[in-house]
C-alpha cells in the first residue's frame, strides 16, 4: 500500500467494526474471504484523510524549521549587540527599530484599503463599495493605481512608528519612576494614557509631511504627484514648509486619541487575557505570547478606529480642500457644514477592519522584534511586590 495511506490496522482500529480486530471476529458472523466485513472501514475512502495528515506534518516541519532559523538569527544578533538591559539606551533603540518595522510594513500593506477610505471620505458618492472601487481603480489606473500613496505611507509611518513606540517605552518608564512603583501600578491606565499621548505628540511631527503628500496623492484622480519627493517638492515650492504641516492640528486630533486608546486598551486587554488563562505569562511560549499580542492588538484597534474616525475624516478633507492661508477654524467649520455629523463617519466599517488588522499585526510584529533582541513581550506584567 502507498505510504500516503495510514496503516491498515490503524484504520481498522479507528473506523472498523469493534467486533473485529484485523479480520478476526470476537463474536458474531465470520468475515468474508478477503478478511473484511461490510461494516469495516474501506481504506480507499481515506485518501483525503491521509493528505490532510501529510499536509499537517509538512506544515509542522516548516514551522519548526522557521523557528530554528529565527532562533539562530536571534542568537547571532544578540551576540553582536551584547546583552540589552531593560530601559538602557540599547533597549530604547531596539524598541524604536521594532516600532519602525511594525508601523511601516503594516500601513504600506493596507494601502489599497486606505486609498479607498480616503477617496470615499473626500467624496462619499465616488464609489458604491470597496470592491467596486478597487475594480474601477484597476480598470482605469492599473495595478499601480491600487497602491497609490504607498511611498509616503511607508516613509511616514515608519518614522511615526519609530517615534511612537520608542518614546512610549521611554515615557512609560519615566512617568512610572516619577510616580513610584505602587502609584504606577494603581494608576497604570493613566500612566499608559499619558505616556502614549506624549509619544504621539512627537511622532506626528515626523508623520505630518508624509501624510499631507499621501492624502493629496490619493484624493486626486489621477494623482498629482509622482512620488514622495515630488510631492514634498511641489508643496514646499507653492506653500512653503508650512504647507506640509497645515494638517498637523487635525492629525494630532486624530492620532493622539487613537494612540492613547491603542496603547492603554492593549495593555489592559493583554493583562485581562493572562488573568483568565491558567498559569502566568511566563508559563507560555514566546509564540503563544505573540498570539496574545495579536488578539489584544486587534481588539484595541477596533476601539481606536471608532474613537479617532471623525478626526480621520477631517484630516482627509482638510488636506484636500484647505485653501492656502485659510484659518484652521474657518476650514473646519466649512467642511463640517458641507458633510454634517453623519459625514464624519463615512468609511467607518472599512476603517474598523483596516485598523483592527493593522493594530493586531503591529503589536505582533513589535513583540516578535523584541523577542528577536532577547527582550520580553509587552503587557501582562505582574503587580509590584508589596512592601511591609
């Protein structure tokens, strides 16, 4: 029999008549000449069973091989960088690099979603739905058109992720030290909120020029810029450096609440997950811990999308329609008069899906990178020891 099939005795013991064992009756009628009865399993029906079993075995081998390669590369990197102490300069550098990868890669990957979201926010009548939008864009602008704005997205969110995660770790430690161990644990949610808000305030300064280019590239059909450098050059030539930052206030209005919710809810959700699992966080493997990071990040992302969506709509509108020299308050009032309260929620379902996926993947990538550098994953820590 082919090696793809399970052994005959295994099939008979698993699926066969319990009254028979390898064709030998315990009680009852005798088997036929072939040693089988009408009630015994037929091996020829279990090809799919064997294929699935073989696929699972191959997947496990690939997973084990990938894990070995990851561990080998991690050990080599740790040997080159030396031991990284928590809250040292190397620690913050590792967190900064991890944040760069986490945000830059994920935001770039969902550029098609972001493109449709932005265009529907600017003009809600432009497309009837996401799939209809992608089909129309593909037919009129080609495959590259679906990824319009990918380069400012990559550079902008790489810079933002580096600032956001690196400064968050720094501010979380700094504010915790100022408060003291007991107060930091007692008011940990407030600590997460203030640390993330402080980090995002700085991160958006790095993001804003690229966000301005991205939104204008995506909101105009065809795109008015050839790429990131071309966009920055044209904006500064016409409007000066301030043209790159005219969306900074609404960007803060969108990103600071978003990041506060992203970090505080993630830390809280991860802690709740570990509290409901048997054992402690350290009882679980690194792969399992990153799985928890993804789940916690996805749930946090849903909350982030809802909290920050009205400001996200305003960022898209302001970057697309704000006239040179027009006051922030004046353009905000004009846009709100045009779209109304319900218009602030245009594109929310697609943004929930996009931000949930983004945030889950970002936390998973971020924690995988921390593991790579020999650092613990984020969240789920134990409370400080009680002092007598």
